[in-house]
């Protein structure tokens, strides 16, 4: 193994940065001027069908399926490979330049919400849906919501990056993050042995947050051959939960929104009304 010798002071170089070299920089802020589009609905979502984006589109579809017609939303596509997230309009909503970002226009004043967990909590509290009102049950739901927000970067930026995206495969980081990902899968599997859903016996924003990452990993949709590599079949309780959540119609719809890859029948590039799903789902 060739040991990396640390420089006295780190400096950034685009060379060797891999697939996302055009995106990643050690600086923040807008790179060009462009306003964001607006639709007719109370909620304007700017996103991509990545796991963090899917959390929010599932939440909206679940709210609509539950009868909350005031949760109508426009889902505008943010193509990160075309650097849409660095427009002045997007940065004004999310200074961190990551999807998803949301503008709630339903009140007297527009409210911006960024970070997927913050968006889920905002919507859950606004509509009083998918979050328990009982203090103890609410706390347990938030425990798992924030567990996901803190844990998933190890799966995405850690395991996913070194296993799937890094220009050179290196044993140490792949082993390190494979171990941590399997530990997290075991955490969920042990939890779901005792409960129907992650935070208890009620479906909640905890499930909505966790499924697009860990459910997609179990179903083999996150990284090529990763399900076999991590032996996800050994997590029986997690598999049961994964399949149970996947059967929900709102989940099937939510995972299609802002999706630009895979089977054409599973892609809804932008969602502006229920008609956008015609021919896509029964």
C-alpha cells in the first residue's frame, strides 16, 4: 500500500477528483445568475430523484393520498450535473447548494426550507400527519429521523463514494465504510424485529426518511451489486420492512418524481399535477 504523505497545508486540485469534479469545490455561493421557476401550487420543490429528494416527494404524495389537498406541489428538476444547484435562485433558497430545497408559499410570507429532514419535519408539523402528537412517540420518531440524517452520509459519501464513484478502488476506505454500512443495517434490522415500523407501530417521517437510502440499498437500487456485496439478504426484518413500504402507492409515485434515469416508465422528470403520472402507475 502506498502511504499518502500529508501536505503542510491542503490545496484543492480538480485533477483526480473523479466523476463529480465539475461539481465539487471548496467554496460556496452562486456561480451564475438565474431565477427559479414557479408553479401554481402552494409548495415549490427544487430537487432530483436522489435518495434525499425522494424523501420529500414521497412525503408530498403520502400527504395527498391521506386527503391533504392543500399539499399540492410543483416539483422542478434540478440537474446537478448541469450545475443547476449553483444558480443564484437556488442558492438563495439553499446556501449549501444541495437538493432538495423547498419554498412554502402557503402563508403570508414565503418560507424557505432546506435539508431533507427539515423539510419532512416542516410538512409533518404543518399538516399534523406522519408524526405522533404524543410527546414520547414524537421524540422516538425524531430520534430516528436525526439518526438517518447523521448516518446516511457514511452510506453515500463514504461507502457509495469509495465503492462506486472513486476513480481508484482502495481497500482501506471500502472496508471501513462497508463495515459501518453493515453496522447501520444491523441497527435497523434489530429495531424492526420488535416493531412494524422504525419508530413504532405507526408509519411516520422516520420511515419516509430512511427508506430511500436503506430500502433502496436493500432492493439493489442504490449502487450496482452493492446489495450482494453487503449481503443484505441476511437482514430479514429490514427486508420485510423494505418490501412493505415499497408497496405503498405514494412511495411508488414519490420515487418516480424528478427521476431521470432507469426505465422510462419509472421517470416523471417534473411533477405539476396528478396527470404527470398517467401511464406510469396503476
